[in-house]
C-alpha cells in the first residue's frame, strides 16, 4: 500500500513541476540575457509610470520606426530621441523584440496557449512587436509574404485584445 502512495505522490509532483515550468516560460527569452555589458538592461521595461505611457504614445505618434535585421530604432523627432529614458525603449526594440516571422509565430502560439493575463512588460513588448510587424507588413511587396505577416499581425492583435478583456 505504501508503494502505491509513493508512486502516486511522485506522479503528482512531476505533473505539478511540469505545469509550473510551463507557466513560467518566458514569452521574450532574450529579455533575460545580458546586453550591452550592462546589468541594468537585463529584462528592461520602458513604462514605469503614467508619464512613461504618455511618452511612449508620443513617440509612436511621432513616427517611430523599428527596423528589422539592422536592429535599429528611429525616432524622427530629435528632441524625443535625445531623452535618456528612450535608451531602454531602444534596448527593448533592438535586443528583445522578435524580428523574424518564425519568432513572431512562436510568440503568437505561446500567447494563444496562455490562460493568465500578460505582465506589464510582456504586454508592452507585445504591443511593440505588433508595431514592428505592422511596419514590416506595410513594406512588403510579395503577396505570399504579405499574407503570412498579415496573419501574424492579426494574431498579435487578438492576443492584445484578449488581454484587455475584463476578467
């Protein structure tokens, strides 16, 4: 009888640990890697206050561009681009956001499997990924590529929309 309880406890614990690891899996694994040799840029977040949210909105309205393979972020307004807090946004856009279609598809697949609300950092990164994917879609000329990127944009939008629903 004791052997059955031990076996049952072992199965329960292994299932519990597997479930815990599944929920802890990072949506943006590159956020936890050291970048630019600075400890402060590990898992950076741009929005820490209402003023940061307003600043991000102003930067997006100014026409911020997130380039792909070159990993550059361009803000046409020089005054906005020179702000110190923009460095974290630049690190997020250049080092953390997925830039390839396959990486974005992996992200959307994980977002659809998710049952809990996104953290503030993951929500911010998902919105910025949506901005990048939309900008990339606007520059494509191949119909096949446009369809693939359109699907990715729609999936990202749905994930954001789902996260904004009241619980």
